[in-house]
C-alpha cells in the first residue's frame, strides 16, 4: 500500500520573480530604511566573516575576498550603494552586489546565520550609539537647566497651578523642577544601554547554530558587553526597544511642559520671558510679531514621539517569531531616538539663552494674593485659630481687597479684623508690622528652606546635586560612545589585515 501524505507539500524557495505589489509595498519599505542600517550591516557582516575564519569554517582565500568587498561597502556611502527593492530587502540587495563582485565566495556569508540576524545586530549597533547620544543630550539639558536655575534663584515670581497664581516662589526654583525628570530619563537611557549593547549574534534561526558554539566571539568583535542568552529572545525581543522609545517620550513630554509654559509666559499678556532671537521666527505679514517658534517644534515633537511609540506597540502585539514586529521598527525607532536628540538639543539652547523679565514678575507678585496661604497659617499660629477658620478669614479679606483694588502686600490688620468679626465673632488684634512682614513675598520664599524648597540656599543645594548627577551621566554616555568607536576601529583593522593591502 502506498502511503499518502495529506500534509502541505514543502516546495522550497519559489523560482518566481516577486510580485510588483510586494516589491512596492514590502521590499521598498525596507529598502527605505537601508541607509540607517547600512553601517551596522557592514560591521555585522565583517564580524561574522571574522568569526567564521576564527573557527576555520571559511577558507582563507574566500575570507580575504569577502572581507575585501565588505570593506569596500563599509567605505561606501549608503546613497551610493546599489540597494534596489527589485532585488528584495537590504540583505538580498547586498548579497546580489557581493555575488556580482566576487562570485560564489560571497555565499560564505550565509553560513550559520539567517538574514534577520544581520539586521538585528545592525539595529542594535545603530541604537546603542543613538541612545548614548540621547542620554548625553538629556544630561546636557539637565546641566544647562541647573545652571540657568542657579542664575535666577533670587528672581521672585508668582508660581502657578492650573495657570492661576498660587504662592510666591522664584524662577530658579520653577525651572529646576524640570531637571529631576530629565535626570531620571537619562538614568533610564544609560541603563537601557546595557540591554541594547547585548549581542544577538550567533543565535541562528531560533535555537542557535551548530557552527557557532561560542557566541561571545562575535560579541567581542562588535564591542557588545554581553550576549542575549536565549536564542529565541535574541532574535525576537521587543521590550528593550519599547523601553527606549518610552523613555524618549517621557523626556520630550517633560520638555513639552516647559515649552508650553514658556510659550504662554513669552506672550505680551504675561511678558515674563523672552526667547533669544535665533530661537524665534518672525511673521511675514505682521511686522510686530516675533513668534517663539522653537517652542512649537518642541511641543509638536512630543506628540510625534507618542505616535511613534503607539505605532510600535501596535505592531509588536503579534504572535512570537514574526517578522512584522521588527520590519517596521528598523526605521521608526532609530528615527524617533535621533529626533528626540535633536529636540533635546533645541530645548537646551532655548533654556541656555532665555531672558527673564525680573521686574515684570515682581510686579505681578505684588499685585496678586499669593501670600494668602502664609497669611492664613500666620493667623492660625499667632491667634490660636483653627486653620479652617483662618482660611475663611483670609479668603474674605482677599475677596474684599480684590474688589477694592488693594494689593496683597497692602492688606492691613483692620482688613483682617473686619473679616474675623464675621467669621469667628472677634478681632485678631494684630500689629501692622507683623502683618506686613508675613505678606512680604521675599520673606515667604526665605521660609521655604527645607529640602527641595524655594529658598535660595535650598535651590543652591539642589542645583549642586543635580548638576553633579547630570555631568556624571553625560560622562558615562560619552564614554560608551568612545568604547563603541574603539571596538569598530579594532574590527576594521583586523578585517583589513586579513583582506590584505589590496583592499585598503
């Protein structure tokens, strides 16, 4: 009896030319990202050939020939390399070019490695550098903001919540509030580098490769600190990329908050701050207008990165071991991280060159009633009145003063007595000098001397702490970049030595 196989036949690779629709919608999409991956693909290929040679898998002559053409690709600008969607995605385009150049020797490049591994390695090489640059930019933003905050630690202003005057503070204390989130994001980015700079090399398709029994060789060649242990995880993990993207979103969201505040405060209605000329753009119609254009870019960029993160989250929800979750990441993630770096540099420049209108801030502080909380607390402590009653007394005083056009700094003991009679049925009998002292915004700020407060000495202490952290984080990020560059230099030097002088 003849056995019947009812399962699907395995036919191997199709000999048909790819459908034009697949070329236009699929391969062309991936080819558009080839310039981003080009450098990393070259390094990944060179390291793979050196690894094969180290194991005596590839003949010496073939290794020299293949390294020669790879070094030529390494020195070729992405726009000059013959990437062509008609020949498939970037890996296939590269293969076609290498075969056309050196013939069958190019075929050794496939030994022990699927095409996706080359792209995974290239993506991490690209992202580790971009993430280190973003971390360095975040550190610089934090350091510059700390220095600017220190300059304005005694520039008094009415701090706000819900865009309403709240309590007396200083512009230095306000600005310094954007530094800790930037430092935390920088710490997250530096921490993410440990994950990004782990090698997926040698993972094979899903369960490793019989040819590459020591995966640390290629990791060392490419300057990776570690190896991603589980081979399936090495090929298909996405959480590390989500982490980097989410941190980029957090970093720009923090800057966007600052940008929105500064955009409002730079208006004629507020006139608290002015952006330096290079960060503005004039209206071509209205001669009097100078728009804070840089702030609009920062605010919009925050939204763009939220979209990039959301889009990536949407594609990585696929079942395991699917190509679609990373095909769409090769371009989106690097572009998002690089964009975040440029925006962070822009915001750092805005903060560094910002002009603060100290006189206008003080005028608004004197005109308003930001002393109300301190006055209520003073009444509670001085007169033995519970805080709820003190709150109601001061609330009546402020309402009456506003209707009569009396400034907060000019509230008198008599004003307090009138309100106290209505609320608690007796006068407070306070002295004019003590009321005047408690209404002084400068004196109020001086009382905020506890850890994290707005008093100048508290701001100085925070500035010193944050600045030290920012400088250290920036140094660590730049040290990583130097380490990557040194590893690349060693790799190329070894490849050149094997390839021979004719390929230099």
